[in-house]
């Protein structure tokens, strides 16, 4: 089965930053992502399985999943061995120009 997922520039940047953190926490997001855009980015990453919403006492935290981290393993952003069959995600200025990721 092949799944096609395209990430926007904001979704890519949020996931890329989370991949570099030991906790894999998506927040804080880049400063240009605020308000409704913030919720949209987080919801899209959760819907695609690249992040998970964790309910902790007193707050909610969004954390990158193994699938989300695997997007960056072969590009050198996060440490660890590349996962077999995982293609790196490539960012393009126009979201219509993004290649289709296959799983």
C-alpha cells in the first residue's frame, strides 16, 4: 500500500526542528507560526501520523513519532541509522512542487 503525504513549508519546518530535539517536542514552533496556523500545523502532523498528542497533567504536548523522525534520518538532521525503505523528505518553495513520499 502506498501513502502520499505532502507537507507544507510550515509543517516541514516544525517537524525538522522537533527531529533535532532530544525530547522530539514540536513546541516551541517557529515564531512565524501562530494562532490558527499553529493548530493547523499540529493537527496535520498528527493526522498524518508524524506526531502524537500527549495529554500530561496540566497541559498537552505534541511529540514527533518514529515515523516523523524517520523522514529526517537519512538527511542528517537527526542522529541514528537510516531506516530501510524510508525516503528523505525534500522541501520545495512551492508546495505543488513537492515530491510524493511513499511508504
